[in-house]
């Protein structure tokens, strides 16, 4: 799930990512702000879901994927769309 909250005093949007994956010990987000090398770690909650909050510029688009346990790359089915990547697959698309 992706929740977006526009900040009234700034040209930014607070984006809350919530995801759940079977057998996940660690989940991170890759690709936000076109930074595929620096992971955004997601915190594990008591209910087993993972959560991260990022502040992103309004009127921007971001491709991303979740990386589970450091090896499995997955899209978010609730993202705003998908964008093709150079590996012949797709990335999740976030429109802020």
C-alpha cells in the first residue's frame, strides 16, 4: 500500500510504503530518486508488515522495486503504474 500526504508548507509529499511478503526477513526499496545503489530500508512491524516513509518532491515520478532478503526483486501491485526497464521487465511507477 502506498499513502501520499502533500505537505502544505513545502513543495513535497510524504509517501508511506507498506508491504507484506511471505518469508521476508528484510525488505528494502530501490530506485527512488533514480538511486538504485542506495537502499531505503523498511522497518518490520509487529503485525509482520514492512514500512518506510520518504519525502519526495511534488509533481515528480519515481521508478522503484522492493528487494526481499537481498535477492528477490518485486513490484508493488498498488503502485500508480509500471515502467519498462532495461532487463525486459518492469519497475513500479510512483507519481507524486
